[in-house]
């Protein structure tokens, strides 16, 4: 029996622990546009619970187990409306009076499973580094988060809708997490989770890529380049490499890193690997 269609509307999902600093910024714009806000707490000891309840969030609890996908997937299982907006606690939806109508109209009339939105990452020097991400998508049981860290839905999208790529939509989140500088403790935590993940799945292109990037953030450039090279070699063997949304950044970062280390031969190898892809 086919399940009845979900009610038209937007379920905003968040997860976190001890997020009292950012939630007063992130929750108000969501409360203005979402039909529900689902917050999965992983063990807060500050005012997080007080704040999320003030905004009427539906609250669920899941003990932290070094896996960012698990609480996000718990949130998806609880979501009751047709569209999902995935927001991190340190991100703020840019006020847009047309957001709700655009989302329900444009997305409702589209056959795409997900949409690409813009993220403006504020930097410590006051600059803005724009990026893109799959943060708006259909509430569909085939779409679930993967990866214990740097979680995302891309695997689900490209596995179940290989011929229906995500579409861009004019929605913007402002990311405040970098504006106070790089949080080295969080990066060290992520590196630890990434190493555990790669012990289990050494062939993960994304895991190698993110480990290399995080190591370079902390100044471990040579080890970071090693893992980026491993990621490129894995991508070279992947027949579905065009579905890797991070591939261009991997190539650009690795090529520049090789030149920075004075290794023109390794940089040339990057060019040789990708030359036969086109």
C-alpha cells in the first residue's frame, strides 16, 4: 500500500550539544518559515534545552557516539512535512519574505530530489567565503545522512536519482562558526573520527579528502597532502567520480599544495591523472 502524501510544509532539522551561543541567532528565522523545528540533543549541559523549548522545537535525545549522521537521521525519522531544511546550529537562514512560497512552489513543481543552496562562511577577518551544499531536500525514506563526520545526503541522492541531479535554488545560510577563528579542538575531534572511519573504510574517497583537508587546517601539510593524493587515486578508479561534488576542490587544493611544497612532479601527476577524465 502506498503511503499517503506528507502534508505540504517545511521541517527544519538541527542537532547539537551546548549550543547556547548560536541558537538565539539560528532559531528565530527558522521559526518564521518552518512548520516545525526538530532538534536532536546529544548531551547538552548549558542552556540549550531552555532555548530550543522557548522556540517550540520538537526535542529528541541521542547520546553522542562519534557519529554526526545518527542524530540527523533520527531527526529525519521524526519529520512530518514534505520538505527538509538541514541547518547547523551556527548557521542563520538569511531573511527572505519569499523563502516559504518559493520553496513550496518551486520545489513542489520540480522533480528534483534535492536542491543546492548557498552558504556564506564568515571568516575571522570579516570576509565571506561562499560555498554550496545540499541542505534542502524531499522528505523521502530513501534519503538519509551518511558519514560519521562531515555528514551529507549526496550518497543517497546519486544512488537513487542518478539521472536527476539536484537543482540550485536561491536560498542562503550564513555560517558564523569560522568568524571566531578556526576551532582547533573541533578539528582535532573530527580528525580522530575520520581516522576511525578510514580504519573501517579505507577506500572512502570522501573520508580521505576530508582527513587531508583537516590535517592541512592544523598545519600538518605533508600528511594532509598524502591523504589528498590517496583520495585522488581512489577517485581515479571510481567510475562514478562525476557524482563526487567535492572533486573540483580536491583537485585544486592538491595541485596548489604540491606546488607549495616545491614538488612540481607531484603537481604534474595530478594533471596527468585528471587529463583522461575529460
